[in-house]
């Protein structure tokens, strides 16, 4: 079973939902039978998008939460956002419990989340304004509450709006589901890749790719 580590004084926010956590389906690949990573995608703008890398001195895993405290230890860097006024939130952790390729993926555990996101700032794309981009990845939903949803997005850092969102998943999936969406690089070229969740969700995300063909 994957163990989620929360900050001091925060465990009460997670306990009700953690009690009902489920294991991944038995047919899911594990590190024992998937030792080879997916081939690198030329031009992928997202760093550590398969969550196989680690920060120096942190070890093979990493964690982040929506409050940003303590700071994220997920290489990329991937950063959690944002604090909410009500109880609940999201914890993200790199895990070897299940993986699409390689031996690691990102575990997402949300409870009463309010548009929580794990994001990565992409390098300046102002030279590519007006060109098409494509975001793809794999998501495996274990549990989804009512409400509960998760999606992968590309965000415009200039206008603070979502440029593209993959299919919003609101129910458990039978395994890894490929998701994809495309859009256009906006003026300013300030892009973020984001994993967004709301409500109650237990899921895994892996092998994200953002390219400008």
C-alpha cells in the first residue's frame, strides 16, 4: 500500500478519505514487470514528465501539496498550488506502486479539493506564438467521489486562463487511459503544464508530453 506523508497537524484532513483508499486493479503493471521506460519523445517541453528523476539528496521519490509548504521535492520542478480556505486539499507523491512505463508514476490524492493543481513552468515559447501545441499523457483513476474529477491542462501564464484541457475524468478507469488535447501558443508564450483535481480523487498520472510539432 502506498503511504502518504502529510505535514504536521494536517493528518485529520486526509484520514476520512484515506480509510477508503483502494489498491490499483490487479491487472496494472508494477515495477517488477515494467523495468524499461517509454522512449524519450523528441521535443518534449516538460521535464521529468514520467516522474523517474529525483532531486539530489531527496531519494527516488518526491512529494508536494496544494499549500506549497513544505516545498515540493518532485523534480522538474513540479510545484503544488493553491491554498484553500476550507478543509481538504491535494497531495501528490512519486510512487513505485504502479507505472505506465518505467518504474514510477505520480500518485494524486485529493479530498475536498478546490481546483488544486500540480504545475510546471515551461521555458519561454514566445518564438512559437501562433503555432499548435499538443499535450498527451496517461491517467488511471482508482476512486472518484461525487464530486471528483481530474484532468491535464496547458495554462496561459499571461492571461491566467486554461488554453487546453484533456478529457475531464469523473469515474474510475479500468486501467491507464490515454488523454490528449491541442491548442495554440498564445501571445507571450508563457505556458504551464498542469494536473488539476477537484473534490475527492485517487489517481495516477504518467508520461506527460507537451510538444510543438
